C-alpha cells in the first residue's frame, strides 16, 4: 500500500462521496475509484459499499481509524524533518493576516535576527490560530479579541481606525463625519463570524453601545469582496480603514465621537522553540509601539 492510496481512502471515508473527495484531492473521480479498487485488492476485501450510497465496511472502519493516525504521524515527521533541515539557516514561518496594515509585516521582519528567512502563509484570524495550533507557522498576526488556548501567548502590536465605507452615491458620502445614531437601520456587511468571532461580536457591541442600531446583512464577505460590491450598492455600508478611500466609486467617513478601533496582535506557542521567535518576542514591546496603524511612517 502506498501512502498516496491511504490518503485517498481517508479523504473518501471522511466525505463518503466520490466527487467531493476527488475535488479535495485534486484528482478525477475515475482515478479515485480506480485507486480505491487497487487498495481493496491489496487489503483482500471490500473497504466500502457504493450502492445506494458510500458506506464503510467493518474493514473500512478499521483502516479509516488507523490510517488517520498513520497520516498524522507522517505529516508530523515531515514537519520535524523540515525544521531540522533548516537549522543553521533560521526560518520563521510567519502567519500573515489578510488585510494587515501594509507597514506591519516589514516592521516585524526588521526585528528578526540577521540571516533569518521569513516564509509567509496568509489567512484569516481563525486560519492563523489553526495554523499555529497545527505547527504550520511559528508566529502569526490576528485581530483581537481572540480566544486562545493556554499554550499560546499574544502581544498587541498595532491598532487601526475603522470608519464607514460606502458607495460614493450613498447619502452619507456627502458628510464630513457620521454620527453613530444616523446608522440606525442601515444594512451593514461584515466578514463571516467564524473568520474572527471575537472581533465580529465586539464590533457589533461597540456600534450598538454608541447608538448605531444597524441591521446586520445576511451576506457575509471578506474585505476584497466588499470593495467590489459596495460601489454598485448604495443601500449597504461596511466597516473599513481609510486605506481604500481613494478607490473609484467608494467613500470613507469617520465616526463622530472617536474611531472604532481594531487591534492587531502577534501570537505564538509557549514554550518557544524557534530562536527567531524568541528574539522577535523580546523585541516586540520595545520596538513596535502600540499605535494607530494609519500612521505609516
């Protein structure tokens, strides 16, 4: 049996559907079916039934349970081997948060020990927490507040001012600033809650506390998608930094009474094993001021 065939079977056992499993594996459905048949011949019997739906046989349940453990061990061995191979040429696997202030990654890179190579992996706050927990990154940026297990540590590194982003044809686009109460009954587009649940709830709570009784849209989307939608939808508003304010068809206005803020934090596992992370963590409080990310100097 090849590891590739075992991985095919485990994914199929998770999906119990040939097409969905094939899509996850980036192979064709006939190829997946053929490889499962080869594996069944190797195992000496059926691992699953196919009609009327895919179900695991008793033998298939055993291989599914034990096969997942084998694959976890193999993946862990690969990660540890790659880490050992990189010794002497220190590598920081850095979780780059989607939409982070442009100056922040380069400022962090400036704090790394000489000769350190940074490898980037993008994603949402939820993605970065998962990547760190799976030992796929050494340090990551997230938007706070964020619930973290005890084996993680965090340090605030920057904050951004959020205002109201809207179509340039929205009635509020002609105002110098917007009173929170004026947002009552406006439909607000936010990112999906599961991508950053702590921040999602805090933003809604802050707006409500300041008198902005908005309606949360049933649509949820990332920042890039919101920038594409808002110019043609003057019935919607979003929250954003001022960075996209000069894009055609968009207008950004601050909230009266002070900004709504979002905090960026660096997170890492403890105890620290990577010397580059240790050096960076020791430098963070003194070298990166907790300051508005709209200040780009």
